[in-house]
């Protein structure tokens, strides 16, 4: 779900459709729109798993999900206005840049992809160690300079969005958990992370015989919600990190 930029419309994603509510009234959705328009062959089929509104155009929002297609839609025209071909794995989270020129999408079990909304093509890949099939979410700071994400190894990674290389590596990596961090949200000097993923330690199909003999030694997997304090802001000058950011549990 996503609240429209004007603040009076709630957009919900479903299989092959969106529903729009007026948040000032209760009841059913005030309108519905299809994710795929057969007349114009635009949009995508499947479940819309993530929605984000354009920062400067209140009528426009982007969506992605189980399809390899990302699309931007118009609430006024009730259809897709552009589509972008992405990963066959699908995407679980999308975010516009602060100027609306780029669209970042979290690939299922993979990296973060950056698309240029003017050319409708992928222009950058933010490399990330993410092997879970669960929904993953990232965040962009209000300045539009830094992108925060988690990894399968329990690290919080930070990217400089002013790096214009085709492949971007994290400028900072901080280990804060013993298990996967699928979701990250940053607000001012605080960061909220969710840790954990689904495991099947007792499944005989997944475990090898040696593992079944050592069942009692299986480690405990951490599942938690943590609030971290960002002690120092990252200062970047000439694309070089001159002051690292430290984090601690609040």
C-alpha cells in the first residue's frame, strides 16, 4: 500500500489490479484500475507487491511485483503510462529518487536495480549479498544521497547514489545481526531493521544425514525488530568517505 502524494488517496496493490480509497471516508474502494491494459498492451500481470508515489507528480505512481515488468501508472488516466523490463525474479520494493528521475527496485533474492525513468531502462546495479526469497525493503535518506539496505549475512550496507558507475559497491558495511536483515527504514538519526528469515531445521528432506545426527547442535536463528542510533552522519567529499557512520542498538 501507499498513500498518494496529495495525502488523500490510499493505493492498494492486488492481483492484476489496484484499488484506490479516499482516506477521509470509510467503506469500499472509490475506484479500481487494472495493472495491465490490453488495449494499449501496457502494464504488467501478477501481484503488485510494492507501490511508490512520484515525488513531484501527484498523479503518478510506480509499482512492481511478481512480474519482470516495472510500470508507472496515472491515477487520472487509470492505466500504465510507461513500462520497464527488469529481472525475471520480480521485485519486492520500489522507491523513486528524490527528483523522480530514477526508480530503484529491490530484486527478489538479488541486487538493487536502478532504472532511468526518462529512458525506461536499467542503468545501474547496486551489488548486495541477498539470498533470501522473502520480501526485502530498503530506504533512501531525505537528501537523496544515501541508500540503506540489509544483507543475508546480517549487515547494514550504505550506498552513495552519486556514484555513477554501472556497478555500485557499498561505501559502508556494518554487521548488526546474526541473521538476514530483509527490511531497513531510516528516519533522521534512527534506523529500524527487521532480522530473521524462515528456516526448516527439522525437515528431513532439506537436512543431510549428518545434520540430522547433530540436530541438537542447530543454532538459534535471530528474529527481531531493532532500533539503531546513527551516531555520525556520513560526509562524502569527492566521492571519498571522510567520516564513517557508526551504529548502536538504541
